[in-house]
């Protein structure tokens, strides 16, 4: 089993944090845009479609926005099931968070006090201009609020004392983090969402790694960027790109551009296919 990858990021723009992500998966895995009438709130998100539906994250909404202006994205970090203490699983996490919560404080309280079987780096933003950075492990959790600098995370923890050297090596997690930090440390005139697009297209260290790519825009032999997303909680909009944002995937006819999907323009259901067709 190949674990999912992902690079996620957050940056301040015009009164709120914008979230960005590259969804890195085996080339036979895809994402699609789905709109959902949630338990309390409507939401839209990127749904992961795996060839094996028994995988823990198959059909998970891995990033999205609800009608109350709550947005989230995440990057997987591996964890042994021996740490599980019950609680929500990957398949249900996005549906639960986006369908039920309308404040980041409530999300933090829920994650602090309830057992969960999800694990990884999670970024939560709201339309009021707040960002909650969360490292989630069934045994321990770490939270930070409203950083002064842009944030980038890949597939290892920065603060929690859980470290899987084999996973980090296989997924090129540190290489991809260094690739993204190289962009963050550059002098650039690009700001906000345009900077996120620039970051997500980044190919620094592209040739490092074989099975996995070493750059933010992942071009590994077996695993790579199958979609890219920008999330705007203020305007309740997802900018979605099927395939890698650079548009250069060898065996994937990606869009090479971001298409906007606004929450109130759609009704419930799948809005893009796993082949990249807008329905």
C-alpha cells in the first residue's frame, strides 16, 4: 500500500488566509469536486477516489469549504493503529467537519477533547481571517493560531514527537518541504493566491526521488500530483486544477490551470469526473 502524500500551504491575502494544496497520490488515483448537503451546512470539496475502496482515505473529502466560511486542507502523516482510541475515521472526517462546524474554536475544542483516528497536518481557515494549524495524532495533538509568515507542510510532523523515517524517505517529505521553503525564501513580487499558484507549480528538487518526486509539484515515477487546489473561505470558492498545476504530467491529461467553483452556484452531487471532465 502506498500512503498518500500532499503539500499544503497557507498565506495571508486581503483580510483572510488562503489555503493551497497539491494532492499527491499513485497515478491510478484521482480526485473530483463534490458538492454536499451536509448535516447542518452545505459544503464543497475535493474527494479522493482510489482503485481500492477499502483504503482508509478512499472517498474522503480531503479539502473543502462550507457555507459558514470554514475551510480545511490536510497532508497525511503515517501512524500505527496501535495508537487508535476510537473516534472519527478518514472517510468521515471532511463530511463531519464541513457539515457540522461553523467556528475554528469549536473545531479546536472537538479535536482536543474527542478521540480521532485521523492523523496528519491539518490547516483550518475561516472567513474572519483566522488560521488554525493543527498536528493531529491519536495520542497527541499540537495547535497554533494565526502565524505571521506563510505556512507549508508536507508528510511529517514539525512539533509532535512521532517520526517514521521510512515513510519520510519513501514520500520524499523532507525534500518536498525543502523545495517549498526554497520558494518561500525567494524574493518575489507575487502575493496571495498568485504566490500560492507559483508555489504549487514549483519544481525545485524535481529530479530528487524515483518512486516519489522531490518537488512541490510532484512528478514521481509511481506517485505524483493528481490535482491542485486553492481554497478561499471568504468567497466560499475552490479553485481546482485537475492534474498537476504545471500541466506537464506524462500520462495524465491535466488542465494546467485553475477553474473556480463557487459554493452557491451548484447543487448537490459530483461536479468533475476522475477523467477531468466538468459535469
